[in-house]
């Protein structure tokens, strides 16, 4: 039962470098999400994709881009990393309607 | 916009005690869903319990139950017979037709032996 798989689990970048975080789910879910979690805070939505071929901004989209490559995969790209993007990033997916979201194990990203 | 507030940043109880975590939310919608997620030190986000707003009956899952007060916009989580493995961050979350899950700030719960 893989569920939601995120790669990599850890990454250190220098300011200005680019990076793509990968996410794949094997539950045939329509919706996929990217969140960031900063210390002492809950998760904040960066972008989401309600279905294959669509993406929408969440609460904190600046500095990020996403691609819904197919139904399984949803990637998050940092074009020019900044120290303020140091965070733990979570990918999630959910089925139709109001089914609960299933989360990956997170990616800890540090920008120096 | 919907907001979720958890007013208890940290809580600590002894093993086997009962503990209640508070959550309030603000919304103008009538149909929505509420969740409690657990995040242990392993960092995984684990669904604990969910409540549909249209259901008057409070949800229960083994030792976990909620007190859902729709008029007061309150959604508290009660953990009975607490165990060491319950030590974690707990997040309250709100979901509506806008397809967005809104999280509270979290409560760090420590179960002491």
C-alpha cells in the first residue's frame, strides 16, 4: 500500500537554485494538493489540482509552480529558491467529493 | 474565508487520563466537513476522525470522539484512556465545497508515563 509517495525526503539548496518536488499517488484519486508546514504552524495550501489538467492557487502560491502531469503525478517546482521557502512540504490526494485527504511523508527542504 | 482556531498550543496529561482538545472555526457555509489529524514525531499526517456537518450525531473512533456544536462552531476532540502513542501534534481541519482543507495551528499533546 504505497498511497502517496513524495521524493526526495530531504533536500538542501542554495539560494537561487531550482528544484522540483515529485508526488505520485496510486489510489486513483482525482484531487491532489501541495502544502507547506512551517515550525509551530499548521499546513498551508500552496496549490491544488481538482482533476487532471487543472490547477489552482491556494493560500501561499508565490514562488511556486505546479504541474499535474497525469492523474497520478503532481509536481511542485521552485524556480529560484529563497530562504523563506525553507519548510516541510506535504503532498496529499483525495477522491471524489469530501473524502479525506491522504498525505505523503513530507519533504524537508532547507534553503541556505 | 474560513478560519480554524486551536487555542491550546500545548497540553500534557498522564497516561490513561482523558484529554480534550479544542477547536473553533468560522464559516458562512452550511454544508462542510471537519477533521482531526494526528502528526507524530515521524511527521506523517494521520486522519483520526471526521465529522459531517449535516450529521447531528458526534463521530467516534475507538478511544477518540468529538463534541460537535454546530451553532457554536466548535469541534473538540476527546481522547479517552490516553496512551503514550497518542503523543503528537493534533490539527483540526475544515473542508467545504471549495475543495480546500484549512488547518488550525495545532496542539502539541504529550502523554506522560
